[in-house]
């Protein structure tokens, strides 16, 4: 089964110049001199206060008019910052054998019994896939003055080491590129450089596979696809067009948002990186890996992850994979993802036995899109009208999180970009125990990561907002004393013909 693709070429419009384009290093890189471009998450806001109409703020469970005289808090109160880790405390738990949970985590068995209370092994797996998603931002070149804006900063062979992912035991096998025929000016990045690496395509994620040790630990060979999303909530409010379109006659009444579908299926022979659509690229690599390991007699699973727009692409990818490859367990772990399709699409996913787990922060607006107002009201009428094929719906299980549950996060003001930040999501997952318990005091993930590109942490923690800064805006001084943009190493330059940056992967782990 293949989703319909569009082949007419449409050049992406040039984006407006974003100020203070910065880089976001992974936590493991904080002491290194190397800098990477930081997603423009915080650049669309001048303060943490946002004015929203009262009905909209009520719908989002937000408070645009906080108490003007909040009670002061101090670090002397043990309830404010329980067991705050020191600089010498490890930020992750020991790796334990969880192969006994393989049917629930990486098979067809239901994982709902593991959610409330949240099984600690499942929590660690969610954080693992969340870090795979975060890496798509940390490795992305957002700098519009770079000739490689819109590409990955690192070659495929360097990826896991540069992003601090080596401890997870996966190897990257393939980079994925996408374009779009829909006007999405802020979803895909363009370089201002006259000799840009591509005028049409963006790096949109990667395929990876678990190594031997990790495969033994989790009980199967895990193929992972991580899709890059968009981090600035303003992009969703401005650009989401919210029009459903049919997937095709072989999919019945199933419809999906046409902007997501365009990114996933668009291609053109006139491009360098999208002669094949993102759908065709990822499906060819998944088929290759599944076939290889099945021929060796191994149990294979597919886990697809993504944040925001990446979560929407993950669901489209999961449906195609589950419909195309017999008896392949397919799971989706998404963070802050929007609605993707209608009820008929949700039913198709269930028929294909796709297991979606949606991680949702209560205060985040994006999971309520498209149809933030209309969709919520019309649902109440379905008992009279029946299921309406043009109404968006979510699918799968939801792990609901609340910013107010964390003693480390600000409770006053309204930080919409902060609510949508993936690092906020991962912080809340790390502290979640159950729907009726407080934030766990022995959470290990470094709290400082929350403020990498936001100002969500309480001031008492003394962690600066948006602390991830690129030295000299990426400029370096050459041997002649002149300042210039640095050149990339050869293996970090994207190539449509293969090689370490973007070609068909050759990483195969043998037992």
C-alpha cells in the first residue's frame, strides 16, 4: 500500500528573516566548544504574557490573567524543589533487561495497563524515543545565512555521538528529506545563500535500528523512525489550513489534513533530494531493514516518533507501514501532535493494529488543532448526526500531563511556546507517576534542559531563560583575522547521491 503522491514542482517561499537564530546542543555537549543552530522557539515572543480571548483561554485550560500578587516562594521550602539533583548526579537510570515486556512495549499487546500508574520501564522508553525526536531539532541547521540551512548539521555516521544518543544503542541508517506543494512558509526552512544546498527540500528526520545489545535488552530488533516537527506554536496558528482530503479510493472514506499529506508524499524530478517522496524514502528503508532481520530469524518491531508536525507525519508513516508489511508490530509515540485525520482514518489505523501513544500537555494548544473551536462543539452533536467524515479526531491512547504538576515550572503567566516545547514534555514525563500522585521526587532528567529554548523554569532555580546560545552567531575568525561562516567538514555536507549525509544506509547490526 502506498499513499498517493504529487509530482508537480512548487518552490517553497522564502521565509522572513528570523532574529537571533541560535543553536541547541544536546545535554551531553554542554562542555564542548562546538555549537549548533538553536530552533527559533522563543523568537516569536517578547514576554511570557499572552492576551487571549476569554472563551479561547477557557477552552485551552489556560489563565491569561494570573494573580497579580502571587505569594513568594523560596528554595527553603522542600515541597518546591524535591530532591533537586546536583551537578554530579547521573541524569539517567541504569539500563535494565526489559525483554519480558516486549509484547506490551514492542508487540501487539495492549499497553494501557502500563499507563496509570506509569510503568517505570515504559517511562524510560518514552524518554528514549523523546530524545530521538529532540535530536531532529538539535541537529537541524536553522541558520538562514548558512548555505546548508534546512539540512542536518552532521553526517549520518556522526549523528548518535554528536547528539549524545550513543548510550541508547542505535545506529542511523538513513536520512529523510521532504518538500511540499502546499504554501507552508514557516514549516520548511530556506537558506538566503545564493549557493544553497537545496531550494526545495528540508531534512525531516532519520531511520535507525537497535544494535545487538539493545535488541537483547528490549527483546526484539527495533527499527525507529524519528520525524522532525516545528517548535514555534505561532507557525501552527498562522499556517495550519485545516482541510481534509481523501487518501485515495483504496482507503475508503479515510481523510487526512492536506498539508501533512503534502509534506509526506510530495516529490519532483526537478529536485535533488525529493525525486522520491518522504513516504517512498522511509518505506524503502523500513522494508530493507525488516526483510534483512526477518531473514535472519529475528523478531522485528517498528517504532515511529515525532513532536508536533513530526507526530502527524509519524501517524501517516505508521498507517502506511502497517498496511504494507504483514504482521509487523507498529507503535507510534508522539509528543504534542495535532489531529491528523477523520474518524474513518482512525478506524483504518485500528484495523491495521497500529498502537499510537499520544503524550499531551494539558496547556499545549497544538494537540487541539485543527478545529480548536468548531471541532470541540460539533462532537457533542454526533449522537444526533452520526459520525461526520469531515471532523478531525485523535486516535490511540493518551498520556495526559499538566504543567502545574511540576514544582520546577512557573505557574503564573502564559507561555504558549514553552507549553509546546519538547523539553517541557520530557521533563513532565520524567516526573509523572500517575493521575492521582504528585511529581516524583527522584526524577533524574536534568531540569536545566527545560530552559534550553524557553523560560519555563522558576526564577529561584537560577537557570537563565533560553540559555543555549551560539557563539558569535556562528561566525568564526579565520587565520587572516577576518570573520566568516565556517565551512562544514566533507562528511557533514548533504549529498543526494549517497555517502554519510543522506544516502541509503548500510548500518546493519549482526548477531
